[in-house]
C-alpha cells in the first residue's frame, strides 16, 4: 500500500497508512521504512524522510548497503527518465555507493555518460 500511494503522489495517505500500521501493532521492519523514505524524499519532504531514517535506526533496523545502493540507483533512474538532469554531485554520490558495493562497471558507465548529460566531471567525480 505504501508504494501504491507513493507512486500515485498521495504521500499524506501513505503516511496515514504507516501510522495506522504502527497503531495496530504491525511489526515495522526496514523493508517497510525504505519505500516510505523513498516517497517522502521524492515528494520533497526531506525532513520527513530523515525523520523516518532516524526512527528506523532507533527501532534497530539500520539500512544495509544493498538497500542504499538500490535506492540511489532507482532515484537516479527516475530522475533521468523524467528528463531531470542529474548534477555532478548526484552522480558522484551514486558512483561512490556503487564502487563501495563492488559495482565498478556500473559506476564507470555513469561516469562515461556524464558528458552526454551535459555534466562536466569535477575533481570529486574523477577521484572516486
């Protein structure tokens, strides 16, 4: 349900469902927090996403590197599909996550596409 409401842009409905889950004692795990953070940040509610991140950690569910890499890759893909040009910083962070998780080829592919996206690599991007 969280993804359905998030995808539809109904973040308040998504948040309401999440609160109802908590009130009814549904066991909330990292897999539940992840889409909530995704859609909150996607809707521009960075504070809500950070608050959810902190709540997830406080509940003892630190995110795993694969979750972070998948999330970052999904956001990057959505940005490019929507015609939103990523900044050099966005690409650098994603490349750093990819390299840290052993996905060097994927990072190199993104680096190679920077000029096509009109992005001039800076020192940080070149030194990963």
